[in-house]
C-alpha cells in the first residue's frame, strides 16, 4: 500500500511559469501570511538560504488540524521551475503518515501562462486508511497556487498602473524664470513659512548646502493630512532653472505611495515672465486607487508657485517704491553757511540738548572724533515715538559745508524702514545768509506704506535748523 500512496494534480494558470514558481513555491513562506492569513499565521526559514537542503517552517491558524509543518528542499532546478520537498516534521507526520514528499514542476504554456504539475508521494503509518485526505490535500495545493496567482494578478495591475502614474502641469507666471525658480523651488523652505504659514509651520535643511544630494524637511500644520515631508535633490541645473526631487520620507510615502519624484523646469517666456513645467511620477502601493489625489496635488503645486509669485510681486512693488523713496527740502536762513553747518550739523549732538531739550534728552559721540566714520547717538524724550537714534558720518567736506549720514540703529530702523541716509549741504546765499539743501533716501520694509511720515520728517529737520538758527542769532559770537 505504501508504494502506491501517491497522487498527481495539474493546475492551469495565466501567470508565466517563472513568476508563479517563485511566488507559490520558492517564496511561499513570505507570501502565504499575506495572501492566506486565515490559514498561515506565520512562516520563516529555519536553515539555509533557499538552496538545496534549506528548511522552512509554516505555522497555521486554528482552521488547520495541525499547528505547523517543516519541509526540506531536496532538489531545485530554477531554469525548469522544478523542485522536490520532503515533509520532515509537523503536519500529519507521526499521526497518520510516516513520510511525505512532493515533486512540483511549473511548465510554460503556449498562451504565456503555465501548467503546474504536482506529484505527492507518502507512506501511511500501519493501520491508517485514507478517506478524503487526498481530496483535501489537492484542494490545499490548488489554493496555494490560486492564491499566489490572484496576488500576482493584482500586482500586475498595480504595477501597470504605477508605470503610468504620472501627471504634468504647466503654470504661467509674469515673474522672470530665474527669480521664480529661486523663490518657489530652491529657497521654498525659507519662504514657505512666511507666505504659506497656514500650511507650512516650519521648514529647514536636513543635509547638504543646497547642492545635489541635499535633503530638506517641511513640517505642516493641521490642515494637512500628514505632519511632514523630506525631499532629496537629485538633479540641478541652475542655468536652465531645472531640478529633480525625490520624496524620501513622510507625506504619503508608505501610506498610499511607494515612491514619488518630481521634475521641475521654469522656462523663460517671450513676455519676460516664465512657464513652469512640472512632471510628477509616483508608484502606488498595492491595492491603492487614485481618486482626487492628482487634482489635489496639482492644486498644491500651483499654490506654491502662485504664493511665491505673489510674494515676488509685492517685493517688486516694494523695491520699486524703495528706490523712489526719497524727499528733498530747502530751508533759507539769515545765518552764514559755515556757522549754521557747524551748529546744526557737526555739533548738533552738543547743541540739541540745550536748544531742543523738550525733544532731545541727551546726545553724545559713540565712536570717532567727528571725522568720517564717526558715530553719535541722540536720546529722545517721550514726545518722540522712539527712544534713540545712532547715525554714522559717511562723507564730509568742510569747505563746501556738505556731509552724508546713515541712520544705523534706532528710530524707525527695523520698524518701518530698512535703511535711511541723508545728504546735507548748506550753501552761501547772496544776502550773506545760507540755503540748506537736504535730500533723504530710505528703503521701506516689505508691506510698509508711507502716510504722513515724510511731512513729519521735513518738519523735524526744519526744526533742527531753525532751532540752531535762533540760537546763533541770539548768540552772534557762537560758532564763528
């Protein structure tokens, strides 16, 4: 009876022989817990690396009449997709059978699929009779190959989808290509928290200095479905405003997509603006379907470039305003030019607390002796909106009663203006008096608008010279 204990089985499959053999035979210990978890709780190699002599163990759920099996690989021909295994422990070994071997061959067929041929040989223990065990064994083997086939079929569809998973987008912008590329791509980790703070909480470089291989991280607010992303710069051509990035962590990685890359090129347009071209390629995880994610991704990318564009547009306006932010003033005085220049300009830090104590509480030199490069500080009373100013002397011509100063600290610096300089020249007039000419140039901080500040500044400068003039008229021997 023992010599006759064998059965054969053939199973047709649309899957190519090598693929089915690897999945349902060689790698079944990996695949089974995924596709047949109701039967196989876990499986793992016990000995060897998959070559002849290797042993692997399958642990079963309660639906099976035994808890585990161990099988040894006795023969393997990868080219022919053929192997022989021996059941060495567990299962029905020692319960109803003494030995059991299986011979499996997966042959290619003309339609590109395969034909599985299985021969199982076993030796019953004395006194054991076979009832429906053979039928059950055939059902179990068929289930293995059909389970692997179903998995491979789904995988084929997913891989086909993944290979086609890409979308393209074009965005026209009035901003020049190099400027937009720097802002919306290269420096977006700096700009995003400023212009898109409702989405990007913070961002920072993780590795590198912005060259190829650099990694940066974006941390998002609660409006996003994920908390962060990390992206790596894989290619960069600054001259062509072109780059390629790979999403390496965070976002949808490991949730719905396996990989994601983006190719961005910002091309110059004939009107001086630019055309942004984006191509995104991604690979979905098995079983994931794309719904409205592509539309959302396009909206997000568009928002990035339009956000940068809006910022640059505002910046352009501000810079244009800043370049034109200057005013001039002329003040006639009966006092001779050299006297007025010394009192109201060169020595104003000494005179101001005397003649304008309601405004200037004190003043003193900080650095230098009054030559170019010298710095002096004015401390103001509560009538002023700021407590002090520091100014540096950048140019001085005593003979022409001319100088240039830069406000370096205090006042409106950092509050409403970025820089401020003044050019003062006191020219002699025909009547023996003088004509004061003042030109003030300043650069506003982004978003700041000028209201009545220019008028107030002119009043303040006029008050300085008229205060000095009154003092000099009252003291004709001073500053001669």
